[in-house]
């Protein structure tokens, strides 16, 4: 293997494009392919189709340096590179199973290129896929090309663990690299590739079977989601216990080294493009092999109810919501992204609208996506203060830094009713001005 082998990436979404740009920033030659021609046009001009901190700068440089190019021809992408990473979407299917349509179509395109290739080529599945999928992909490619996996081409399953909003940094500083391999040569190649990419920042590398790599990704997400659902369950208990506060309880248990402080922030539930669909897919995997996964089921159940806490608080404060003006602040599923896939704000806004409230929404980055989702069901504000002005109640749904700096005393003056619902524990309860009626997740009555 040359020190920095040229690679192609199929699927230039949040995962693929960030990976492409960070690789190119480290001097790799990267060829990107996506079926979405609009996306390719934007990327060609160094523009990102979505918001991710630091990405646009890297992308512009990668394109102008000539390290990142895009193509409409998947065959050309395979021919000109030594390895292809597949980073297409694996969304939730109708029955909760992972929908592998994008993966199958990418494999078909890749297979055509592979059939014409004389030299060995590595296929790397980086998308999150259920156990058994990568081995089936190898078989499909063998049938399509007449070549043998492990001899004429290689295949690895290399799950991605990045966090949106921190994706560039996570790509450059991963906690570990998991390499599921169909044969030693494939694993050796990918290990060498990561050594060249990450250099001194190389984390532990775990080499294992394709199925273990697939399962590690699902188990990882299920465990993280379980930690959040656990603390949300404790938060709901704290609310009913005078003088209790889940923030203090979480701090106390997080100091136990066996538990750790991360993913113990109580709130309105987890959302996004990964946890919801991955936990459902994992439950289906269990069902398919006849194994019940009760902790995963409970993790999902707790989370399905949690967003509605915001509406319960609003009703507790205002009674009937019909005709009440409710500001919803923060729509992206987490801060520092414009991604609204699976965002809890969608459930909250829809429920408020259903109850007859007049809803006005604001998010620092996700307004274009919000307009596509909510249409004319809601009003759109230009800023947080604009949303809050004249409102009967303000619900904070995403913990953007911009919201943390709001002075609640000033905010209260703008509101019709100074009712603040803190769905993410943004504000310190000890500093709430007496003019504000403050409700927060996990804060016991005082
Ligand atoms: N988004 C995350 O935070 C994250 C983190 C870890 C893992 N993952 C996993 O990574 C995978 C990709 O996630 P994402 O958020 O980047 O998805 P995405 O929907 O943002 O991007 C997928 C891209 O693939 C393209 N595509 C679809 N079919 C294609 C084909 N046949 N050939 C080439 N391109 C094709 C789409 O046009 C799109 O641009 C998923 O399996 C996801 O579960 C995502």
C-alpha cells in the first residue's frame, strides 16, 4: 500500500462528506460520489449542503487544493482509487428494520466498477448495518463480479461513531477504530490507512469479525441512549420530590468511575438520525433471532414519552393551550447542527398545534429545515427574542449556547406571561428572577 492510498467515498451526507473533507485535509486524494447531483454541484464549489462546524472551511480548501473531487460516475471513482468507503444512509424501514435500499444500490454501482478492475480493491462499509449485512454484501459483489472476496477484492466493516455538531473533530480524534474484516489483507490495509490518516493521534484499533463490528455500533448506540433514558426516568422522579434536582443527582452518580459523567444530562429525550432508528433496528434484529431485548425496549419507551413533558409543563402553567402563544426555541436535534431528523422538537410542536396553541419557532441554524417540516402550521421568528416577544410561554428544546446567554429578567419583560420551560436544563435554577415562573426537567417542587 502506498502511504496515503487514494480512496473513493460513496454517499456524501453528514458522515461521508465530513470524512472526505478531513481525509483531504490530511493530504489524501479523495473522490466523492453521490446520486444527488445537486449535492455534487454544491460540493464542487466547496460548499457544504448542511451545517457542521468547521466543515465548510475544510471543504473549500480540499476542493481548491484538488485533494477532493467529485464524480457522477461510480465506475470512475472505483477505477481511480484503492478503496471505496460506503457511507450511504440506512434509515428506518416501514417495519422498523434498517432500510438497506441505498446500500444495495451503492453496492450495485460499486460492483460494476469492481468487475472492470484488474487490481485488488478494498470495499469498506461505514454505514450502520445490521449483523450479517456486510457478509451478504461480499456475496453480492462476488456474484456480480465473478471475483472472490478475500482474494480478488477485500471487504471491511468499519463503523462510524462521530457526533453531529462535532463531526470534524471526531473524525480527526476518534476514541477507537473498529475494523471488522473478511480476511487479514483487508484488515491490514485498513489499519495501515488509519495509521497514515491519524498518525500520532491513532487510538486503539480493534480488529474483529464483520458481525462483531456491526454489533459494536448498535450496542454502542443502545448503551448511550439507555444512559439518557435512565437519567430522564430519574429526572421524572425528582420532579415529584420536593427539593430534589436531577442535575445534582447526575453529578453525584457521574463521579463514580464505574458510571462516568457522560450522557447523564436529563432533558426532553434523545432524537436525531441515529439513536431512534438504530434502537428500533436492534429490537428487530433481536426479534429475528428470537431474543428479547427488554432494556432496549424500555429505553425506547421512556424516550417516546419524554418530549411531551414540555407540553405537560405548558398545560400545568397555562391550563387550556387553545389560542395561547407558545415560543419553541431550538429545533435541531442537538446544538451545532441544522439536522432535524428525529428531532424531539417535531413531536412537541405537533402536539402544541394539535392542542390549539399558536406556535412560534426559532433555531439558530435549522430554520430552512424547519420550514420544510412545519410549513404554515407555525410562525417563524428571526431571533430568540423575536420568538419570545408577546408569548404566553417559552419552551427551550435545544441547548444552543445562544440561549444560555439570555437574561431571563429581560426575557420576562417581553413576554405576555413570563413562563419559561427549560427542557434542557440551560439555566441555573438559583439565578431565576422572581418575576419568572420557571419549570425545568428533573427539578423538584420548592
Ligand atoms: N449522521 C450521524 O451522526 C451518523 C453517525 C454515525 C453513523 N452514521 C451512519 O452513517 C450512515 C450515513 O449517515 P448520514 O447521516 O451521513 O446519512 P445522509 O442521509 O446524510 O447521507 C447519505 C448520502 O448517501 C447518498 N446516497 C444514497 N444512495 C446512494 C447511492 N446509491 N450511491 C451514492 N450515494 C448515495 C445520499 O444522497 C446522501 O447524500 C448511516 O448508516 C448512519 O446510520 C451516521
